[in-house]
């Protein structure tokens, strides 16, 4: 089993739609969690951290469920510019970072 | 803003050449990482370093070595480049084991 798993998609949604991605992780010692965004042929960039209590940044909401070992990202009112690959990242206790394979989102007019 | 800079954006090398990929960060981060990213495989960890002169193997260290002589610089070395090392190489750094990582712009290496 992979340490961090994501649905690869692709997710094709119309503008204005709400879309949710999930990411599961296997190591219960994982300490911190993030969502990154990666545009085609570019480097990953931090979208947001994921806090235990859940957190929101504009149209984006991230949640963590430690008991079930998953994190989620919700995007409301999707824009064309949201089209990208979204990577979940898990920091593990041994100083390592683990990435999901990414979920590809395409927002269409 | 944190800046992570990789020495080359695009690189073409011949099979058997020794290749150096350089990465420099300007925020005094302890941890630095080298990944490669291939379609369908995601980011795979090659090596990481948590301090000067310290290094740890990642998932796919074979055919690679690293050097961290100064805190700000982490070099990836392909001892004898092969065509299966054609890939996008990404360097990342972070302050400590629970904070977010920042990436360089990536080096697209082609081995012919």
C-alpha cells in the first residue's frame, strides 16, 4: 500500500462547481499535512497547510481526520485558473515528506 | 520570500556523463530534498539531508549521490548518466520536520 494515496482523476468540472479531493495516508505518526498545487511543467507550490481543526482560505477549505487518516480539500466556485494538479503532502516523524501522486483538475467554461 | 534556486532549467547530457545538479536556498533551512517526477509516478524521493554533511537515502537512490558541504547548497550527482534518468528533478527545502517545503523551479534533464 502506498504511504499517501490520492484519486488521480481527472476531475472535469464546470466553472462555479464545487469539487472535493481526498487523500489517505498510512503512517499514524504523520505530523503535518499540506496541499500543494502544481501547474503543467512547473514546480509544486504551497496552497495551504491542513490543521486539525480544519481551515479555510477564501474558496478553499482543508480538513484533517486523524482517526480515519485522511485529509481533504474542497474548492468552491471553481475558476478556470484552478485547473492544475493538486498534491497532498504528509510530513512523517522520521524527517521525511511523502507526496500523493496528485489529482488533476480541469475547470471548463 | 523563500527562494530555492536550481542551477539549470533544461539540461541535455550524454549517456555515461557525470552530471551535477545544484540547488541553493536562501532561508537557512535545515532540511533539503531531491526528488524526481515522472508521468504517472508522482514525486519520488532520491535523497534528503537534515544538516550539513548529513544525508539519507530516499526511495530511489541508485545511480545518484549527493553532497551538502554548506547549509544553503545541496547537490545531486548522477555518477554515470543513463537514459532512464531522463526526468524532471526537483529540489526542495524546509525549516524543520513539520513545516512546509519550498521547491526550486525544477531541472528537466534529458539523457541521450
